[in-house]
């Protein structure tokens, strides 16, 4: 009977030791995960200025493209209006001359 109790006590002690080792390993895993998460967070935090600069550069590039497109459209419209004005000026002068000639007769 002593031998059976001794084996049971030994088994219980081994089980207790395994449970403690498992708890320690679990704690190490948790600590490692927290360390890894903090490192990833720190890495991301240090990259924020670069990400912002990249975003701003892209936004400025898109703004410059939009401004260039608007200027191109403005220039086209300006040229169209200038051409129409010149054409209408000629027509207006001809009409005025016709009125003056008609008035003299």
C-alpha cells in the first residue's frame, strides 16, 4: 500500500509540476505576444510620418494634375471665346458699315 501511495504522490507531484510549467509557458507566450504587439505598434507609429508624407505627396500630385487640366480647359475656352469675339467683331463692323452706307444713300 505504501508503494501505491508513493506512486500516486509522485504522479500528483509530476502533474503539479507539469501544470506549473504549462502556466509558466502560457505566461511566456502572453508576454511574448504583448512584446511583439508593442513592437509592431511602435513600428507602425514610427511609420506614420512617412505614410502621411506619402499621402500628402499623392494628394498634391492629384491636385496639380487637376489644376493643369482646369488650366488647359480654361485656355481652350478662352481661345474659343477670343475667336468668337474676333468673328463677331468683324460681323459687327460689317453691319455698322452697311448701316452707315445705307444711311448715306
